[in-house]
């Protein structure tokens, strides 16, 4: 039974541990219903809620999300999968793309690695199984096995707002598309571009249904940079992606320790990143009418008045103090 103090990652550990003893799993209801967890993360206003609602076939209008929100869906069970992550990147904001992707994947990977470290001590067999599953999407003889670093749990990267992205200069689209193909393949992730178009949302829905409900994995692939990308994990290759989109002379001048670092330098030469501070949202959520609660708002107003009075009194006291000039 989950505790109130359990974090998201504590729940993920518990879910993985239950895989060892499915007969004792409290989450398995009569009729074979399993509970799965998928974490959606990405740019603010990047379309995460819209994608979730359309994947669950809900017609309600999306509302802005503050911090973290829980949504559930139900489907008939096919097979069990573990905790998974969906990273939504706003294609209309390429200068925020790498910073958003890098920061979110780094912190998520750090938490997952801590979970694996704990599992190696408590359930080494489950930890070994999770590590093995990182490579399951690749064929054993795939030529890129030594060149990639799979994410420790299933990962889908969604490029949202393709309708705006499609209006970009063709060379800009090519750089963004190739870069996201490389990043997705490097992390062993699936990649799909989507928008509010029903046809494109259906492709995103297929990947998410595979993660959440065990539906069959799609085998279709679209790598044409002039069209929306759709590449399930393991169906791309470094040879098809090609080298980073830069001249040989530029590549020769760039110092990088890993292929990922080289692609980052090439990408950020065309799309200089915004600083992390620039990406911070300065709007006070307490002033958002979406979260209005009369009793809470009245108490907050009272406390604000008390705080202002305290600051005025403190200011007067400060001015009246005598300081030793020595």
C-alpha cells in the first residue's frame, strides 16, 4: 500500500519490485487489470496535456498544468510494461529544445539510476532484467550497439507543434530533424512529430498505447525530413541518420568527448540556447483564476496584509536604531 510520503520514484521502485511476484500484486484486479505509470515532461505550453487527452480520446479542452498533474486511462490488458517516460519538445522553439531535453533527461536518468542502485541490493534479478530490457528494442546484430547509450526505462520523444515547425526554412527543419533522430537513437527512444492534426496524433497515440496498455508496437517508419518523423525505437541507424549537419572544417574545429556532445555543439551553433533563467516562468500561479479557492484566497489575502504591516513596522524600527559610528 503506497504511503503519503512516497515520492514518484518510490512508487516506481515498488512497481518494478512487484514484477517478481505478480501473484501477490495488489494492483492486479479481477479480470487481469494492471496499473502502469507514464511520466510526461517537456516545454511549458508544449502540448503535453493536449497529447494526453487525445490519446485517451477525451474531447475536453486542455487547461494549463501547474507543476504536476495526474491523469488516468483504462484499456484491456495485453501485457505488462514498467514505468516509462514521454518527453514532449516544442518544435516551434528550437532555441529551448536542447536545454529542455538535456536538463529533463539528466535529472530523470539520475533518479532512475538511484532506483537501479537500490534494486541491485534488494532485488538484483529485477535490476538485471531492467538493464537487459534497455537493449531489447535493438537487434542483437545491430551495428550501433557500441555507439549508443540507451535510457534505463522506455522513452518516447514527441516533437509537438509540427504545424508551426513545418513553416520553418527547410535547412532549419533538416538540422532539427537530424538532431532529434540522433538523440532518440542514441537513447534508444521512439521519435514522433505531432500537432493538433488527428492523423499525426494517431501516430503518437500508437506509441503511447504500446507503452501504457501493451498494444502491438508499430513497425511503420517515416524518416523524410520534409514530412513528420515517426521512428519507433530500434528502427533507425547512425548510417541512415548521417553525420552532424555541419561542414568538415567546422566539425574539425569542434572539441567534443562524445558523439552526443558533438551533436550538441553543432545544433547550438545554429540555435543558441536560452539560459535556464530565461526559461523560468515568472507568473505567480496564486494569481491564476484556474486555481481559485475562496477560503484559501481569503486567508492568503489576510496573511499578505499582515506581512506588509510587519515590513512597515520593521522598517520604522530599523530607521530608529542608533548605530555606533566606530
